[in-house]
C-alpha cells in the first residue's frame, strides 16, 4: 500500500493499479510495449493483465456481496 508521502509521486492511474494488485502485470505490459512499440507483440502481457484485473473485479464483487449479506 502506498503511504501518503509516496502517493505524490504517482498519478491516479498508478495508484489505482497498485490497489488492484496488478502492478507487476501492468509494468510487464508497459515494458513490452515500450520495447516493441506494438501491442500485437505484447498479447501475452495483455492477457496476463486482463486476467489479473478480472480476478480483482471478482474478488471485489465477492467482498461487496459478503458485506451486503
């Protein structure tokens, strides 16, 4: 989790990604694109990021469902 002092070094997107638990997958994707300049060459990284994001959404939905019960 980012401390209050660290948050000023990050933009909103970075903070959101950190909270999802998908920061590593996002960084891998960004590094691939930076290297290749072609999203098509980064499909493995795109899929890994999407899978992580979906897991986060599912976990988040489960948490909210449990609270409502």
